């Protein structure tokens, strides 16, 4: 009787495995049929059901393998391994992926495209950027590419991103799908296409002038040897230092009114010197109620908000009031890079009792190694 019961249990287990495998196989068959019939909604639904079924049966097969090892049951072990192998085969094939894609494109179904990208290892649309460079009659080409989900936002490369010589290539006008006309502007945001596409860089001979401080962004069509007029920008509190093309090293000094175009052009950025002497701190004391006969610590905040590094800086604080003493009122700095800040510290101010109730000026002057002077005046009052 026990043998009969054992036989029935083993038979039941075998039947359950066969049923499970056939269930997954049926779902996979339904998935493939739905794709062939162009019914993508059913295909996606069946695939989701298939994944759930496969995950459950993989867990069961793994448990059976563990039991088989413990009981030294080789028949169950190899049978369970075969189940795992079969379950691993229920994935989207290259042919199914291509057929699914074709139907999704025909129906303009963005939801189906996103689903396919998430579930198929064979669907990875690529956007390629093709750039041709012509130097002394020798044409060189290179490409870069990006692969991401269809419908994602893509920012197209600018001329600065390409890092090509404007003298050799000219100015990047944009990106073309036919190698002729500009389809998209540099830096434009576009949607990632659903299939592999190539965009070709379109260049034109000319000169660009850009300046973020004054908002200048001008492109002048010009050929080698053409004379173009130079406009000099101005802005309060800043000193214009000329135009510079970092790719070629070309420089146009302040005061130059015209320039002869070199090669296929250049891309110039404005250079500025600017220094902000922003705040004066008097430690724990109020600037409007300073004590006399006390050493008052001074801290002055300074920031280079120009595009040029400032070198060989001398900091100095002075006052026209002869009764005021300033201790350690000078300092030096080798370099203050663009965008950097520094605190001028260590200065002590001492005023006699006779300064009570007086307001005095503190003049702050910063001089660089080219003799450029930046200055401001702070007012402090003694109680």
C-alpha cells in the first residue's frame, strides 16, 4: 500500500511539472501568436503573465534541485535542470522583437515602443552624430552616438561639444538628416527616434562673437581674407580685455576695429576683468557702533566675477582720517581665478576716544600685475 501511495505522489509531482511547463509554453505561444496577428496589447499582457508564471516555476524548479541534491536523486536533479533550461528559453527572440517593432511603428504606438525597449534586448535605437573634417585636402570623419529609450529628450551637440577647429571646419550651423539642409540647431532638444538614425554636422565659413555678460551672440558669414568689423562691448564695473578663440588661440585686442578672417573662421568669446569687493565684516562688532580704543578685526570679501584670471594681486585698506590706525592693512595673492572668492583678513582697526560719534571711510584697493585697479569704499561709525 505504501508503495502505491509513493507512486501516486511521484506521479502527481511529475504531472504538476508537466502542467506547469505546458502552461508557460502555452503563454509563450499565445504571446508569439499575438505578435504575428498584430495584437500588441494582447502580446504585452500575455508576456506579463508569462513572466509571472516563469518566475514561479523557476522557484519550484530550484527547490526541486535542492531536494534532489539532499536525497541524491539524480533523476529529479536532471529533470529539474531541464525545466530551468526550458523556462529560460521563454524570452523575446530577435524575430519577435522585429515583428513587434514593425507593428508598433505602423500604429505609431509610443507605449508599445517603450514596452519593447524595456523588455527586448534586441531593441536599442541609436542616434549617431557624423562629423567630417577637411584639412589641406585630407578629409577625416568621426562619429559619436547615443542609445536610449525612444521618446527620451536629447540635447544635440554644440560646436563647443565637438571640439573641432573653427579655422578648419568653420562654424557649426546645425544637424542634418540629408547632409544638405540644417534640420536641427546646435544645442536643440529633440526626441530620441524610434529607429537607428544618423545626423550630419553642417558647417559654414564665418565668425561668431559671443558674450554672456552683454548678451552678444552674432554669426557673420565670411570667407578667408574677408575684413569684418569688430564691435567692442562695454559693461559698467567690468573691463573689456578683447576677443579670444580657445580652439585656435586667435586673439583680437581691445580697440581693434576690423579683422581679416583666417581659414574657415573662428568662434570668439569676450574676455573681461571684473572684481567684486562685496562685504566688510567687523567681527562681533556692528559697523554702525564700533568701540574706540579697541582692536577691531576687519574681513573683506573679494570675488573675481570676470572671465580672466587675475594674477599678482595686492590688497590694501586705507583711510583719510589720520587719527585711525590700520594694522597689517596690506596683503598679496599670486592668483585669483575666474569665479573664485577670497577673504582679505588679518587687518586690525584702532580708533582713539576722539573718534566717538564719527563716521569714517575705509578705502579698499586691489591692484593686479598689469596695473589694473579695482576699488570701493566702506563707511564705519564709532559709538
